[in-house]
């Protein structure tokens, strides 16, 4: 990695995180990708890649990365991924990553492998235009001193669902944790604001699970509720969000930064 790459503001954000290991040349393995995908959410075409956080190199790239962006060879460092991003979204991404680092430090390094960050931004596609992608990142490796070594990122093209960026960062718990932190980066766009919908805590919880693709029976088991109760909550959620069907509800969940 050359000096100009090291100085990119987006890359420098993570250098402020006290739990980042400063040097390691390569990562020999990653957790089973099926395990990672099980904690993620992807509706539409997606790809994943692993980032060596100590030197910003990229490995284990999914083939769709080439297809969706019209590339002839796999990116080998984070700078190449950043170059695919819409220039007007870079400032938002830097702010989003700063919020992720701040929240992780607030929660505590001992929990860093059980947190997932997500937000949206535009990326250049194979067609030559910019479309909205949903970015998800989960930290997957740390050393004995809990210094971070690696993360897995998943990018999903959601332009078919919504073209509106909610400018919201979501930090949620995975595995053993149930964190749910929404951080608005800029003034909310013109569409209806989630905070004004007045969902109950239980309805918000069920909406997040619906948006992640869980069925009514799965949600009832996870929350120890009857299926009838889950259906009633879903009906109330549709009514309060003015959603005609599940597809519209899914679009709004993206726009509100719930997933």
C-alpha cells in the first residue's frame, strides 16, 4: 500500500480505534462464509470480501464483485473499493465510519466481534451509472490482546427496492448481543421519518426481524410469542407505517435505516 492510500480519510478513521492491530501481513483464513451470511441480510445481488484491517488489503472476494461493478480483476486494497463509490457519498461514509468507531469504543472492545454495522451509499455499476448499495460489516478476527485484524463486508445492490439514502447508520448485535443503535448522520430526507411513526418497542423489534426475512413462525419462537400475536403486530405495523404490503414495508425499513 502506497503512502497516498494510507492517508485516505476513510482509511484513517479506523486508525483512531484503540483496538486496531497495527501490523500483520496477511490473513490465512476467514470464518466459514455461511456463518457470516447467516448474520447478514441480503435481498438482491450481493458480494462479500475480507479486509485485513492492519494494512487495508482485500482477499476472499466473491465473484459477483466483478459482475456488479464490471471489473476485469479483483480489487486488492480498500482504496480500489472506495474508488467505486459516488464522490458525493464519501463524506457521508467517513462520518458513518466515525460513528461506528465511536459507538464500538462506547460499547467496549470485549464485545466488538458481536456487532454489525450497516448503512447505504451509491456505487458505480457495470452499466456505468451509480446505484444504491447496502453495506454491512462484521468484525471477524482479533488477536490475544483483542486488537482487530479482520472484517467481512457484504455489499448488496438495493436500487430495485429504494433509491433514497436514509443517511442512517445501524449498529446491531449479532450472536450473543441484541444491540440496536440508529444514528442519523444528516437531516432526514423528505420521506416520512421513522421516529414519527410511533411504533411500540415490540413492534420495532418485530419490524426489524420481518425486514431480515424471518417468517411469522420463526419470529414467534424467537420472541416467545404466539403466531397470532405476531400476525396482529404485523397488521398494526403495516397500518402505522401506511404500507400496503410487505414489499412496501421492506422499502421503508431500508429508508429508515432499520436493516
